[in-house]
C-alpha cells in the first residue's frame, strides 16, 4: 500500500492509469468526485473482492482518507496489496488540485 497526497496523485495520473475506486456513499459521490472514479460504497467492498483482481493498481478514495484506509486494510487482509490511499480524500483534492470542485 502506498499513500499519496492529492498533488502527488494528480502528478501520478499524468503518467499512470490506476483504477480509481471511490468508497463513499452515493449522496457524497453526487456532490463531487474525481474524474474517471468508480463508486463502490465501502459496505459493498466485501461482496466485490473480485473487482480488485481486474486491474494492476487501485487508488482508494473517500472524503478525508480514513474510510479508504480502512478499505485498504481490509483488502490487505485478503491478500490484495496493489493499492494507493488518497490521503485527505476528495476534500484534499478539492483544496489542492481541483479548486472548482464542491466541498462538503
């Protein structure tokens, strides 16, 4: 597991194409989301483990980086280690990368 700040992730995405998984709730995703991210609410992760064998790398995203870290720890417990946590979540992304993104 790696940890990226919002700025580090923005730079990384210029050269790499990890799969972006947003683990927030649908109402949160409706307010704001990072381009090309997929919504898979945290509660659905246990039933969707097969998803994490479809791509070589995943960025796990939430509001502030706490739920995403919990998901990453759960995935690691199940042998899935090809993950990156977005430290600070979409809140940091909105404040440091996409200043037009709504915050909540």
